[in-house]
């Protein structure tokens, strides 16, 4: 992250001083951990500072608490999604025989890959994501996917094409 200009730092500093304590209090009961709430508050302000055209965005904000709560809510959802994904991975790993035990480094790489895949798939609609996963992970035919989703085979084809297009764009953005 490049160093923000002094005017932006002043704006964010004012909002931080005015709303930091409130935001932490707002988050604490929702995440049920004061340390996690404190971490998320810091992440909120990092997001505010690093947003494209942050100065103009802050100027346009009429309700700073609503703006901060929206960012915090999204970060909280991302955190819980990653935690749920990690628990599922650890459970699946625990159920594997010892011969399949992997190193800590391999485990971290796999978890990071799962997080990135989850973030990529989160950008798809529910039916598109389900069609894509049924096709790619379960190897279901488009006809069976259509029956499962209650849509035509042509619609499933469009869903899969949309998912592949989304994945390609996501990958290209991640590379840049």
C-alpha cells in the first residue's frame, strides 16, 4: 500500500478517533471476541485507507458509522467464511489415515488455495456456483445438474460458461 496523502490521513484519523470505539463495540458482540473485534476494526481502517479514490469516497460519506459498519460486516463475513472453510478442511484432514499426513507448510498452502478458491466462487450467484461445483467436483452431466437445480440444460450450459468466464477474469486480476 502506498503512503496516503496528508489530507486523506487527516480525514481517516478524524473518523478513526470519532468512531473507533463505537465500531469495536458494535463488532464485539457479533464476533464474540474482543481481540477479533479489535483486529477487524484495524482491518476496516486499512480498507478505508487503501480504497481506490479513498479521499473522494470519504467526502461522499454522509453516515460514517454506516459506512464503517458495512465494511466491517463484509470483513466479518469473509472471516467467518474462511474459518468455516478451515474447520471443514481440518476435519477432512483429521479423517485421513496417517499415511496422508502433510507438512505444516503444505497445509498452509492448501488452506490459502482454498481461501482463494472460496473468494473466487463467492463472486458467483448461488445457482451458478452450485452448477459449477456439481460439474467440476462431482462430475455430473449438465442434464442431471439441470434436474437438480430445476432449470434447463441450456441454462446449465450458460451457468457453466458464466462461471468459467468469472474464474478466468478472477485469475487474470489476481496475476496483475
